[in-house]
């Protein structure tokens, strides 16, 4: 009966029903967002359940706990409840049991939603039902009990909802941090920092999620069983300790001090009253409201704890990470490096949560003590109260940012890094503005809503929209859903704040105006902090239309500018573009098209104006045995259509939405005949999007790769959607990706020739800048304040041209007839000179090895360039290598590193001049192995030749650890090495496999096989495939080694 009464009470709580609605909706969204193509259905379902509970369980328990355990205090019924005949232990058991039951049911319903989504996408399987039952009984139920008794203990101890919320927020965030450093695949960027800590966490994870994920690789049944028993024992201990200490926690059992012995007579004072005229004291009232609100927040123990703990967290993060470049490499840290490790992740997330907490404390303080109505009856203006609250929040943002500054500064002084206070202050000011606006909007929401529950729901939705991709899933992707979001990126030593500072101001201006407009609306329609004014909208409120319309206009204008700079602004538009492209031009896939055989490029770089002008002439050659009448010319959807003219052809169709046009020749192109295509266009650096990728035009670094800027000829297979679910969604026929291991029996899947071009370039740039592109430099002259360079290739290159302009000179070396160039900034001369020497040595060693064992380098020059962050640490183009400045030129080997990452990376990227740009291209279904995996073999042999077997073994050990960690986190089906496109297979597994192969058959057999592949399949012959290497390798070894080769390369 008591349990039924308890359930009757909780079922009437709006918060509970809100949880019943939002939790399953979140599960629905999460199940779609975590779907992984090609994964094992049961493991994927187990991962979904872990993700759901990891995100929901602690939050649900923390949100509901005060409703169950503190309702007596919240509703001032504590004294009445204390005199009822029910004992404290009975009441405690009922309330803990009811909380656990409610949380269990809510999460179970969410799990059922996930199961339905799984069945819809993967089909029904009885093992799904079995996993759901096992997880519910042995994972969800014990975890619910543990969190329930923890909430009970803290509510009994402190009798404060705020303390409860804070504790569970810390538990939730703390567990996510622990999960991220133990390789939890649910969290982006997570990795195992220590094998010992990972193994320990498998046993001691209080929720057993790590053991469940570990069971994907090896059974963990006994570990999970022991863990569950320990958690149940811990739950029992916490519950009985809280129940036994109830006399200590319960204030009604304490002896009353200074009890009154007898009633004292009440003396009524006589007083006379007289009317006094009201005076305007707005400023003193404003100051009084400000001081009261500020000190109420600052004096709270949780606020003091946060403000003391936050600098320590920043200190720890900066001290442990600022000198980190990559595994086995460190840098001499600067303030810019320190900023990147706290101001763009911790500061934003934790700051947003703090702003919500402080806004709630400030705006709802009077309501918690039932004083809101009394304040609303005073003659204080609404604006005075609201502006004082806004000023308090601005002050708290400054205090919070100051604590960040203190923690980061002390950390830099502690590790003796290069310190510049201006960098910290500048970035903290940039990040403080969005935090301040979030705080202001939140406090306005609390002022507008009479119900704290409704305002809390609104703020919760705001946070969900800001920090989760829910709107992307719903098909409404836009940056405007994230309140006060700006595209501000971490700075780097290479180009400071150039990556995104130009896009910060337009965003912040629009958000600031929107925030001010919302504040004005709150002043008019709220009533002294007590919620919405019930008065009707009158004519005098018409002026509010102006800021609202201006705000809408600014957002529309910014949106139009975003679309103008980047038409395919989000993933949905890109997917739709690809689907429409395939539907419209699928028939062109098998139509004969001419090939680009030569490009004559005239390019003008204007780095300071962030502009490049292109004037290109294509030579189109018909390499087919039949004449060609029509050709398809297109350009990627990221850019506007370029002016295109083709000699002897007219445009007969144009598709503006797809950036494609069809041209028809007056006289068909005969076999081996050529025609000329000319095009002119401009490339502008986007002002509203962060600079990065392979199209950058800035004063510090300019780089344009041909793909996807240049116009294309024929059907582009890379425009097709590859995800099976997306193809089904857009009504496209499913296409299976042919496996590389199957191409040996399918000659039709191999193109007849490589895609090769010759090229001549005339490139002009600003004074003092250098130009790098494919081909030998013919001339360099200065005319009319412009540097003009001319280049021409001496042999055909892979069809991936690029042009760069940089403001620093090259260091040059001649090596065996090849001009080697390294372009790097001249700051930090000691470290950079050492890095330049290492990179030179790596290039020379790689060129020597290939010349002595396979085939010599064909071009006359090879350039290695220090680059800003562009999405990778290294990238190879024909005759050009890009290395990120931080890892390639600022870094140095850490103490105890077995090898030099700078040398290894330079060897790897240099090897791509053979594996990737000589062979390993032109076969779309088969490039990963011949490009990346074979380059890992070159790393092993060149590293061993230069530094010995100890360094080579250190590389193998390093890649082995990477492979073990990555394979633990992967729930997709395993594949053979030559078929796999997974990074950890292409890199780490390939290193392990080639180390084993070298130990078994030796390098002579491998190099003989490679030499044979080059003789038979190098340009101008048919393109090589991975199976050509495997087949040739088997011919070079003894019969007993063939099965071993199959197990390494062809077996899963």
C-alpha cells in the first residue's frame, strides 16, 4: 500500500513524465546517429545500449532524485512528515526503491526503442532479445541501484538539490573523461593512454561498460560477473551507511539549544506613521540587487569549490598536454599551444554548464524562498532587476575566465614554457563573449517562464541543440541551432588566428544583436522576475517589431552569405547533390570520354587579397578506338560554374543545380585526335568558413589542389554515394564495392591505362613569395611588383596537379641529379634547422633505396613544404610533399622514443612518389594497399638502414600497440589486409604484417616482386593492383611460404 501511494505521488510529477517522453526520443535519435555500416548487428546493439546508459542513466537519476528524497524540504512539509508513524528506514527503502524503479523503467523503454530501430535496420534476431534481457538484469538494474543509493546518501547528507545536481554532473563528466582515456569507441577522439589503466578499468568500471566493449574482442563473462557482485555489495554498503546515519543527518533528532523555558510577554510598541513622497533610487536599488545576487552565488560552497577546482583542472590539462605533438614527439610549448588545450573544449563545455547553473541560481533565488511574489509587488522596475542579473552574469564570466587564465599561466610557469599573457587574454575575451550571451539568454528564459520546470526544459533543449547533432539527424543542419556559436578555431604557431578570425566577427555581431533583442523582449513581457506579465500586448509594444525584424534580417543575410561562399553548406545538401548527380548522369558512366593529356595553366596568386585567378587550357585526347561526339564537363558543387569554351563544340545542355554541362562537337573527335578546352575562374578564400583543407589562400600560406577546384571531364565516380543506407534513402540502386582480392579474376574492373598528364604553369604571386608546383622551374623574374615563375614537367605525372605560394624561401640540396627543396619558416632556428636536416636525410635515403632496389625517381625536383593544419599530418602530391608544421618542424623525439617520427613521416610521404603517384592509382577499387600499406614497408626498411634494427623494432612495437587499441574499439567486420580500407589496417596492421614477412622470407623476395611489378605494370602499361604484387611475391618464394603469405594478406 505504501509503495502504491508512493507511485501515485511520483506519477503526478511533471518532471517524471518529461523524462518518460524525452529519454525515448533521445534513444531514437542516438540509435540512428551511432549506426555503423558493415558492423556486426549484435555488437552494434550492445554498443548502442552502452551508449544510451552511459549518457542517460546518471542524468536521469540526478534529475529525479530531489523529487523523491527532498520533496519534504522543498514543499516545507518536513515537520509534518517527521511526525507520521512511518519510520525513516521504511520511508528510505520506499523512496530508493521507487526511484530505482522509475529510472529502470524509463531507460528500459529507451532500450526498447533502440531495439525496434535495430530490428528495422538489421532485421529480427533472437539474440537481440537475449542481449536486451541480459543487459537489463545484469547491467541496467545494478547500475540504477548504485546511482539511486548515491543520490539518497547525498540528499540525506546535504538536503540540497543543488548539491545533488552538482555531484551527478561531476559523476557524469568524470566518467566520460575516464571512458575517453580508456578507449571507449562511443566518444570521439578517445584512446587508450595506458594499457595498465585499461586492464584495471575493465575490472573496476562501476558500470561494467568497459568490460562489455572489451567483450567484442575477447570474452569477459567472469569479469562482468565479478564486477556486478562487487557493485551490489558497494550499493548495499552505501545504502545501510546512509540509513544508519539518518540520526546524524536528520535535524529533528538534534537537541535544541537554548530552549525557551516559558512564554515571554509580547510588548506592542506604539508608533506613529506619516506619508512620505516616493523618491527615485534606481541606481542604489540596482547596486543593491547586483551585490545581493553576486554574493549569493559567490558565497555558495559549490561555487567556491568550482572556482578553486577549475584552475587546477586547467593547470593539469595544460601542464600534461601543451608540449605534446604526437606519440613519441614533443615540442617547446608556447602560450598558443597552451591555449589550444583548454580554451576550445573544456572552457566552452564547462563554461556553458556553469552559465546555466549560475543563471538558475540568480533568477530563481527568490522563488526558492517563496519571495518572488513579494518582490514583484515592490515598485522596483523589471529592467532594474534584469539588468542587475545580466551584470552579475557578466561579472561571473570574467571571474571564470580569470580563473582559466590563472590556471594556464601557473601551468606554463611550472613547465617553463614560452609565455605570452596577451595570447591568453585575447582568446579568453573571444570565448567569453559567447559564454556571456548564453548566460544572458538563459537568465531571460528563467525570467520569462513562471514555471522553473518549463524554463529548465527550454534551457535543456538549448543545450541539446548546441552540443548534439540532433538537428542534423532531423535534416535541419545549420550552425544557427547552436546558440552563440562561432567558427573560432584553435590558433597555431604557423599562422596564429588566421584559420578563423575573419569569420568570428560576423557571427558574434549577429548573435549579440539577437541577444540584445531577446533582453528587450524580456524587459517588456516579464514581471520583476516572476514570469510572463499577463497583460495583453498593446500598441505601445509595437516598437519591439523593429529589433525582431532586424534580427531576422541579419540571420537571413548571414545565411545567404554562407550559401554564397559554400553552396553545399551541410551534409544533407552534399548527399542530395551526389544522389541527383548519379540519377541524372548515370548513363554517362559508360560513355566514351576524352582524357586530359596536358594542362597549360596561368595562375595569379594575391595572398593578401586572399584571391587566385585561373586561366587554364586543357588538351583533350581521344584515347579510345571510336569517335566521340559529346562530352560532359562539370565542376564540384562547392563552387560556381566557370566559363568553359571548347574549340569546335557548343553547349547543348546545362544543369545549374549540378554544375554540369553537355557539349557537342561539330565534328566528332576521332581516335588519337586532340581538342582544346579553355576556362577562366577565380578562387576566393571563404570569409565565413574556417580556412583549411586543400584550398587555402592566405598571406601565410596559399595552396590550391586541382581536385575539386578544376573543371572535370566525364562522369565522376567519386561523386556517388557509398553509404548503403543513404543510397536506399535516395532510391539509388545498391552498389557493392569490389574487393581488391577479387580483381585478379575480374579483368574488366581494371582500367586500360593510367590517368597521366603533362603540365606547364606560369604562376605569378606577390613580391617576396615563392611558388611551388609540379615540373621543373624554367624561369623566375620580377615584373611590375610581381614574382613570375614558369614550370614545365619533363615527364607525365599522375593527374593531381597543385599550386602553392609561400612567403618563405627554400633550403636546397642536389642529390643524384634531383633538386630537393624544403620550405619552412625560419623561426626557432635550432629546432627547425635540425628538423630540416632530418627531412632532407629521409628524402635522400628513400630516393637511394628505390634507385638501388626498384626504380629511380623520374622527376628532377622534389619539394617538401611546412603547412598549417589541413586535416592530416602529411600528404603527398606528385613531386610535392606537405608536412604539418607542428609535427614536422617544431617537434622533436621525446625522451625514450625508439625512433624519430619526423624521419618516419618524411620517408612515408616520399615513398608515395612511387606508391600512389607511380603505381597504386587509376584503379578506384584498389588503392589503399598499394598506397599506404606498401609505404609502411618502405618505412621499415629505410628506418632500419639508417638507424638499425632497434629503431625498426621500436616502430613495430608502436604500431602493434596502436593496432591492438584500435581493433578493440572496432565493431565492424574484420577484413583481409589488401581488402581493408580501415586506417589501423592500412597503417598499423601493414607494419606488423611486413615485419613478419621480412623475418620469414627476407627483403630480397619482396624487392624482387616489387621490381617485377614495376616492369610489368608501370606507366604506360595497365595499372597495377594489390593482387599483382601478391601473385608476383608468391612466385619469388619457396612453396612452403605461400600459405604464410595467404594468411598475412588474404585471410581475415
